[in-house]
C-alpha cells in the first residue's frame, strides 16, 4: 500500500538545476539499505552538507521556509542516470510527494509512479513562470489535482499534465502494482472458475 494521492496544496521548493541524476538525488553509499530507513537524510546529501556534516544554509532543502513543503520544482530532465528505486524513496522520505519538471527520465518516472511520487510535466513557459514566481514569493503554494490532472497557479490558471490511466488509478486508490493485482483476486477467481467449467463441457 502507498499513501493515496488525490489533491495536494503545498509550498514549492525551487531546485533550478538541469539533468539532476539519481546519484545526486541519493548517493550510492545509501543504497545498502533494502527499505526506506535513513534515506531522507541521504536525499541530496552531497549538496545539503559540508564535508564535516554541517548543513549548508543556502541549500533549499535546509532552509526553514521549505521544511514542510511537499512539491519540488526541478530543472529540465530530472532523474537521469542509473536505475535506483531509492531515488523516489529518498525524496518521499524527506516529505516530497510531487516533482514538477519539463521532462523526466523514463526509469525514474516509472519508479516514482510505482512508489507514490507524482512526476508532473509542464511546458517550458509554465516552467519558467513557476521559477519566477518562487523568486517573487518564497511562500508560493500550488495545488495539484490528480483526478483532474491539473496544476493550479496562484493567478487561477490551470495547467494540465499527462499520466497513464493505470498509474493514475493506483495513485488515487493508494495501491502499488501488487496491491492492484491482489484487489483483482476475486475477479481472477471468477474468471478461472468460468474457464474451468467451459473446459469441462468441451
């Protein structure tokens, strides 16, 4: 089971770097764990901490105004590099539920959707506008409505974003792929019984 994603209104963390790869999201040293324990601390750890472990005051995830934010506004081409499910685990462990970008690496997008993290693709003009808005208003809040597939801006404009029907269904219901299959067990049993009866009459 994953936490259902319906409507999210949250402050936005601006991270204006392009081509952020999964090793930057969660360095390889944290990949020894097979669950999500400790991954929040490792999220962007090379950027968040000095060599002695002191938090960098100017990195967005360390700034007080963003500590309860659940939306990450990323640069172009987010989540490139190696396939590691730990990347969305780390982001969600920190508290992020959605990432906005102009594009996502396919493997990262698929891993995110399977784990309850929503990748929101917007066009370049909207992307630039969002970064401008975060500069003007650090406490900027956006609303994401998954059922309508809309991102609502403060001026009232709504931008639609794509998502495949299966992933949308799973996120809205709060189930992963295995959970979806388990929910279909009664229908699978009915199908098997119907088929066995059909076979016995042939």
